[in-house]
């Protein structure tokens, strides 16, 4: 509810005559005089409607004139701005001003004023020069506005007008809290004359007001405040067509402005798409009357509707121009089905294509159908949304077959944009795609100069039209972040494919000293590593190994702790103790681990240096990240990896790996070590807080950790626990000795440079540049051989398993365990110890007898 201060008081006077007075014209003998209140934000339309209703004026009898008097001069109210100026002026007065309302009847009467009407030549027009002079002096001086010599007419609206208001003015709230006695006392008039306006009328009054608004004719935009426009030199307003209309049932709708006569479209396809979107927005349907290379004619699907459009070829080049358009519907929209006939995969694909520019955004067909229904009220079948999704991806990234043809040019421009990049494509004898390899120059340099010599390799299946396999090689930086090194695509995960891929990798990085490969137990990977990198060490992922063991010994699931302790043990003493425990509780699992070879998965027996990398989870993380991208065409897949590597390098270059972790002991190291290394050292400082160091000899110490004592050689930077030598970070024993020597700064104890902050900054110093759209690609002088798509591999039966990880070698699904007999391979309802008559009972009852003799 609005406060009374926001409602200026005023008197409405009507039915009187104008006569010369002492200070100008006076309005005498009014037949209607009522006190009212108007809201400060009232409009001219509300003022006219309310004054006519309050003074019982028939608006159809002539033109309504509203004016008021200020300092002996008359000012006419003709638009919203005049109403605003007047209400602000009235709100500052103690005594309510008078507002004079009359009707000017053209061609009637003989000069005598009657109630609610004035003659063709009203009395106050005889002193027009006086009123005009007062306008130019007093009105402009006091309010800063000017008026023309003649007043604009307020033309009544009729039901035949085609133009209507775009938006109905909001109804004002009624002030029902005003007391009737206070209002009469405030205005000092009779009960039937004292009224308060709150722009929220009763039901009967509101209905009368709506009838008046329907019969009222809008004011032409070009005739609003002509004097004000002339005074400030503003050109007249251009009339704006009203786009709102109604169907045959009287339901209002807003016409779309997508089509207009003379509008030219680049292709006929774009014209059809615009027509389809227009009819979806307006919720109508159309039918095609003629469609060829030169003409396109459509009409509304309802026979009795006159809506139609004609277009013809224009200027050559496939362009079309709209030549005729009847953009008014006379049919009803209530006959439209929820499934719009024009919401096909072609239109929906063009509608959603902008949302598929980001490859990492997941938009399912269900989401597409829901978004379109909420926006346009049209229901899309799932199959249509699924086809539209692929249509959108094709429009943005091309089809799968075209992508193989574009692949050579993409790789060529990738090498031009990123110097040092090495790419290669392998084809069969008929020129069909077989395999490709991509390694960015920045990634190659980063691995050789700044990363630990450990490469994690893995493969993942593609989900696109041609299927295939994606080969991936990643490494880990000093902050334990993933750094992709190389990417490839092949037909399947065979030894031949892996051999070709690793051979290309060797041309990039050579064979660094102490190189270690980490992978699962795939025989194809093992054969390729042995053939291409004979001097490298091949470590197995401990996570994949335990899944292999579970297929033979399901009970290993209960003894994961000793298994992981055996894998991560630094010394053979701890390893032997854990293996003896596993041999006792899970003998079949321990036997399989021995058969695989402990030197390939145990850190204590590994011949090389694998640092703290015990699993291939980093490669699996990239596979999970690219789950949706592996459905894209091959060029889209390559561009996806380039995009996120570009973003990772940029963010990590800004980050620098130097977050302050607010550790008092390591405040001096925040500018020297990476965040991950700081946290590792901090944990070891906390763990060794109660340990004691005792001197043995020169730079040799014994550290008692209340478990297994260790000897530390500070000169050669080693410890009998082997953690210092293997990880490169000081162990708790070395930290205890450093504290005994009074050195809180343990920076000098780090033996590997990979954890230094400066080296981490250098890791992401390089820049990965985009390739750009295909229109901007550079074409070499010598033509590049064309690559044809591979033969389509027959898809397996059933729906693709997008969320299921394929088991590795030796891995099988876990067996179910019966809660009754605690045996594997069946559930409680199928337990052989329970007879069929006792199903559902919890009591065990063996079937038959067992001879124990």
C-alpha cells in the first residue's frame, strides 16, 4: 500500500463555464466538484479514464480537455510528462489545486456551454493569445518546458483499431485503510463528493474502466508534445508498429519479427530455419505450397487462415528474398499439438549448436528436450533430441567421415602454431586411416627438462561412429599434477599398434636414463615396451593388480591393508612381513602376486626409481575426463586435448605452485618448494616430533623412532629406511637429525630437483597456441595426401556402456557372497544349505549328510 504522502490531493471540476476574472480566466458554475487523490506515478491514460468516470463524462461525445491553473495562468495536461509535473506541483501544496475537465464537441452546439461539454468554439479560446503568452513565459520559466500553439487531441479508441497496447498498464492498489470520516473532514465536502483515488477500483468500477480502455483510441506517437519537441529541437517520433495480436479464439500472442518483406537470406536453408523458429515462437504450424531452387511459398496449416509468405531466389549464389508476407493469423492456436511438426532434428540442431562449442559441457538429449519445452512449450521426443544432438555436433565439428579428411590439415596447422610439435599419420595400402600420433612441442620439452622420468601409459575405447582406441601418455610434475605428453588414436589395442605408437614417442623423447613406464598388465603394452625401450623399466599399476587378484582370491578384499603395505614398503623387511601375512590368509592371492613378479609391482624390489608413483590413476583420470570427448570426431578429440592443455598450462603458470599453507616451520620454504612437497615434509615433521637422534660418528646418526631404529648418513644423504633415497624428500629420521643440529630449514635435505619451485615454474613456461577455425588454416605448397575414413567396425549388440570400465587382463567381476554360509558364487536365496521348503528362514540346514570317517 502506498502512503498518503505519495497521493497528491486535488479537486475535479466539470460542467462549468470559462469567464474573465481578475487574474485571467476563471472556471465558474461547475456542475461537478469532487475531491480525489492521485498516486504520484499515475499516467495520462489513467488520469483521463478516472476523470471521465468520476465526472460521469461520455468520452465518445468528443475530445477530453484537462487543464489546471497556476499563478493566474492555464496549463493543459496532454501526456504522461505533463501529469508527472502537475502531480509533483500538487504534492507540494497545502491546499488542493483544481483540475478542470471538459469535452469539446466539434460541429455541435451554438456557443452555450452545457454540463460536461463545451462548444465548438469554447469561451477560453477567445483569449488564446493570453493563454499562449502565459505558456511561453510562466510555464517555461517555472517548469522548463514548452508547448505548441495548438493542443494535441486525445482521440478515443474504438474496437475496430488493429493497433492495441503492447503491454497493459498495471492496476494500482486500492487504499482501503483510509477512514471515511477523516477523508470528509480532510476535504471539507459532502459525503458523496469526497473520494480518494488509489487506482485500484472495485469490481464494478474496474469492469467499467476496462470497457473504457477498450474503446479508447491511442494517441499517435508523432503528436505527443509537439511544442516540447520543437522547443528542444527533437525530431518527431517514428510510429512503431504494434506486434501483439490475437487469434480467432481471442488469445493474445506476440508476433515474431524474424520475417519481413525485402529481407534477404544467404541460403534457402536459413530461410526455412527462420520460418520454423517463427512458427514455434508463435505456436502455429505451416504447410509448404511450393519449394524449388527459385521459389519458396508457404501458408498456414489451417485452411481458413490467410497467413502466407512467398520468397524467391535473389541475386544468384543461393540467396532468397521475402517478396510477399501476410503476417496475421486468423486461426486458433488451441488446436496445436504438444509435438510441434516443425521441431525436427535440423531445426533443433541449429538451435542447440552454440551450446556444443565447449566439448567439456555435457548436454544430454533429455536436457535438450527439457530446455526446449520450458522455453517454447513444445515437447520433443527423445529420439528426435538424440538425432538433433548429433546434428548440432556435426554443424560445429563436422561429421566423423569428414573429420578424417580434415585431420592432415589440422595436424599441419597444429605444428605451425606450436613449434616443436611432432605429429604422424599411418594409413593402410588403400589410404584408409590406421593410426595417428600427436605430441605437443611444449609437452616434450617439459618432460625432458622438468619432470620425473616416469611415464604412465593407458588406452581407452572411443565411442564415435568408427569406434577405435585412444592411446595416452602422461607424466607427473613436482606438484603431483598430471601433465599429458602424447596422444594417439588407433583401431585396437594390439601389440602392433602399441609398437608403432611407442616408436613415434621414442623419436620425441629418446630413451632418457632411468626411464620408467607404468601401466596395467596388458600383454600388448609389455611387448611394445620390450621391443622399443629395452633399457627402460616396466612397472605395474598396483590398483590393477589387486583387481586381478580379486578374480582369483576374492578374500583379498578383506586384507587390503597388508597388500598396500607390501606394495609401498621401502625395505624388504617390511615387504616380507606383509607377504607372510597374505600367504597365511589369502594363499591363492599371494601366489598370483608372486607369479606376476614382485620386482614389477613392489617398491622394495623394483630395480629402477619409481618415486611415489604406484598406480596409473593419473592416466585413468584423463580417460574419465575425456569420456564425452571420446564420442567426438577425431579432429574434435584432438582439439579437445589441446584446449584443456592450453588452459592447464595457463592456470598453473599463473598459480606457480606457491600457495602459502600457513605452516610456521616451513615459512622459509614457501618460495623454494612446491605445495605438494611442503605438505609431504610437514607430515613427516609432525610424525617425527617425538623421535630422538643419537650420534654415532662423523655425520652418522642413530634415530630411535620407538619402532624400528634407523641410521642416517647426513653426508651421503641416505637412511636405512630408504625413504629418503627413493622419494627424494627427507624422511622423518633425517628431519630429526636436522633438528638435533639446530637446523629448522630442511630445504637443503631435498635430494631431487623436481620439487623445487623454480623448476615448477619452468615446467609451465611454454605456451600452447590455438589452431583457429578451418577458414583460417594455412595450406602448404605441396599437397598433403588425402586420408580416407577407416572401415566401420561392427558395433556390439546392445546399448553402449558409457559408464562401465572395461576390465583389464586377468580381471573379472567380483563374485557375490552368501550371507548365510559365507561362500562365494551365490546369494542367500540360492544357498545349497537351505532346502526349498525353508527358503526365507535364517536357520542353516544342510542337505543330506557328510561322512567324516
